[in-house]
């Protein structure tokens, strides 16, 4: 009989319990997507910045090209640092220096090497500069070989190699258009260079040439215009690491420094020699001794004729820099180096060289030649034939121009890679910002979509709940209400037949009250989640008409806002409070008149019920009169209950509560 009602009630409870969780599911899904996107915003997706993939590809290609070039040499500090310009008050001052090659040359390349003065960075290299060539010492007419006057140059210790095909010139000028600031002296601007090399046919034709400058500093032995073309610079030997590494040739050890030692190379026949190079030794077992064994005083001879004589004064140790002697008209078979003052090793004295080269058209014709010496030290690393094997302890000797060109290319590629990396970082940051914006948009879209979805689901559930309430109210009315009606009708018929049977009267009365209570419950179920308080007033009025039969009653309603609402639970408790009070009034007060006052404003609610009945002493009543039920309802509503009554003076019951 009760199955439809119980089933519907259970369905309502289950659906209301699951409703909150169902609302959250789509929002959580969308937010999860947006949060995942935001978390992966560190990944620069190509579709967020299409330039990024191209930049990364370029950077990797540059790194591969850089790796294929010779390793950057260890900086070599020399006391002859190079050329230092005059001091200027501002960096925008112009300073220049030029080399006179002595005659017109068809140039292959010009190389500029920065100066080194402590540390490992270039010293005084100008921010902006230009390289020109001319046959006029005043440069009235000239050819610009390199123009770097539009952007600042990096101050790195690497060569600037400029190819000059089809250029014929006698003079090469370096012009600084934006000077460097002298370290520690912000008001002093200058520029410095370590070396200028001009190549023709593999030979540096600028070696030892006259140098002219508008203004120059000469503080020997460090700075001098002559040091710009002395063959000494900070890059060291032109070697390629790898292969068999041999130290070179080593004389017998002497206990005195002024012993005479000599070594010579026999070319096999008289040959034209454009340039002779002495490569200092730097053995691996003496890693900190640059220019190992290079003689303090010596002379260079070709077929017995002296080419270079450094026997009257000490020769500055070249470190890892080749010592070059131009010999453009030389014809010779034997080349001999004679040392008359040896290099001090450790409490003894030696003469050693890594390599002796004789260049003809850029090619070493001494390679593999016969080597003879006064005496020698023979070990696995030191032998006469190692003097002409084309290698040093650091690796295979390379043609100097090709080596400098490769280092110059490495500088350019490194700078380009640095620029690409900077652009890549910008593109990556741009991609991150796009990802963050996309994540924010998706999160906002998720919130908006979730909000609309929740509203849609709430409306759908509300409609479903409304239909369910209507169904429950119909079931209550049709099932229980019809049965209560039948009980009351049957008891009424029995009363007519049997007269005033007290039991039948009680059954008839209870059936009527139950039917009235059922109507109140149906009203509560039908009203929804937050009914208007005006609906509560109507329900109280209808209930009063049923419960206060035989009592003249009046109801006053004072509404601050007719559209005010309260929760369904508030309505239920307030309605049941009134029914309890009205039931007590009808059964126990003996009143002839009653007044019901209902008022609400803002969040305050008040229900007052007065009668002119016999009254009672509230303090003397322990049970009965339903006072405990009234106090329980008031407490549930979070309100207060006031009972004013005395025997023979009627009763006033007041409920005050906050609207919920």
C-alpha cells in the first residue's frame, strides 16, 4: 500500500545526496585540462610560436659548425702586449693606426688580433671600427675592407679575419670610431690591438713594417706601435689538437749558460725560402714553461751567411708564439740556428725548439728534411727528426692564415649562436606567455562552461525535484489522504448508528486532525526549496480554520517584503510550531477568542498567538500542554520562545527567530 510513496521518497533523497558531486564533475574536468596546460607552459610548443623551431634548428646547426672548428687557444700573456692608442676624453673620439707594407701588394687577407693585458679577455678592443686599404698614405682614396661602425663589437680574444680578394694596396689602416673605456677610469677612452697581419701567398707581409698612428702610447716593453707587427700575439701557436704529439729537438744539457749549441736543417738543394719560422717548444711534462729551451742569445744563418743576429742582447722569450723571419729573396740549402746563451731549465741550461719551418709560397719545404746538430738529447719525445715533422707537443701545426680564419669564423658563429640563443629565449618566453594566456582562457572558459553547466543541471534537477514533489504530494493525497478520509467517513457513519460512543468520537477527531496534518505536509512538499513567507501565512491561515473550530479567531500579517523567502526547513518548523500551539489552544485553553499575529522584516521573523482562555502558570507546568515541543521547535529555529500566562488571564505565546 505504501510502496509508491516509500520508493519516491528514497529516490528524492538519493538524488539530492548525489547532486553536489554531479555538479562538480565537468568543472573539475575542464579545470584539470587548463591546469595541465598551465603546468606544461614551460614547454615552448612550436604552434605557440612557429619561429621557435626554426631558431632551435639554426642554433643546433651553429653549434655543430662551431664544434668542427679548431679549439680556442689558451691565452698567451707577453710583455710586448701590442699597440695602445692615445687617450681621449670621450668614447666617440676617432683614433687610427696604419701599417706601411713598403710596396704595393695584392692582398689575400687582413687579420686583426686583440691585445691581452692580464686575465683572458681582450683589452681595449674598440666598440666600433673600420679597416681600410689604400696606396695613399693619407687615404684620400681607399677601399673599405670591413665596416663595423653600426653596432658594438664583442671584446673577445679572437681574431678578425677579413678576406681581400683583388685588393692591391700598400697601406692598411685600422680606424676606431667608438673607443673602449679604460678599465677603472671612466673618463679615459682608448683602443688597443695585439697584432695586425697582412697575408699574401701564406706569408705575413706586414711583419716588421713601419707603423704610423695619429696618437699612440709608447711604454716599453708593453706598448709600442712596433709591437703591432712584431709577430707576437696572445693566440699562441696555430695547432690542431690530436695525432702524435712530439716535443721537438733538444740539445745536450749544459751546466753553464754560455755554452754554444747549434742545430741545422739541410733542404737537400738550394731552394727559394720566403720565410723562416722558429716554433718554441712547450713539452707536456713542463706545462707551465712556455717557450721551453728558446735561447737567450742566438743567430740564424743560411749557408753560413747570417740572416738574423741576436747575440749582443737577450732575446725576449716568445712563449708559444712563432718567431718569424721574412726572407723574400733568400736562396739556401742549409739553415742553422746557433745558440750562445742557453735557456735555464732547473739548475742547468738547454737549447730546444719544437719546429723549424722554411716556407715557400706558404708551403713548408723543410718538412722531413735532414737535421744535424752539435749534440742532442734523444728520448721518445725529443729527436732530431721531430724538428721537421710538422707537429708540436700541442698537436699538428696548421698554416697560420687558415688557422686564424677558422678562429675568426668561430668567433662569428659563436656570436651568431649567442644572438640566436637570445632570440630563442625571447621566443620561448613569448611561447610561455601564450601558453599562460591559453591556460587562463581555458580556465576561464572552463569556469564559464562549468557555471552554465551547473545552472543547466540545477534547473534540470530542480524540475525533476519539482515533479518528484508533485508525485509525492499526489501519492500522499491519493493513498494516505484517501485512507484517512475513509476512516473519518466510516467513524462518522458509526457515530450515527451507535450514538455517542466516546471511542468512535476520538477516532473521528483524530482522523480529521490527521487529514489536516496531511494537508500541511503536502503543502510543505509541494512548495519547493525556498518558499515565500506569504505561502507560510496562507498555510497557517488554512490550518487555523481547521484547528480552531468553535473559537473566534483573527489573523494579522505585517510583511516588510511580500517576496521574502525562507528555507523549506524554516517553513516546516514554523508551521509545526503553530500547529502545536493552535492544538493546545483548541484543547486546553477554553478560549472564546484568539489573535494570530505574523510579521517579518529584513531577517527578523515573529509569530505571536494570544487567547482569552483560562490561562495557566508556566512555572508550575512540568509536562503537558506541548510546551516541550514548542521549546524544541524554537531551539531548532535558533530563536526564542516567550510564554506569558496566568490563571484566568489567558495566554500569549511568542516565537522570534532569524530568517534562514
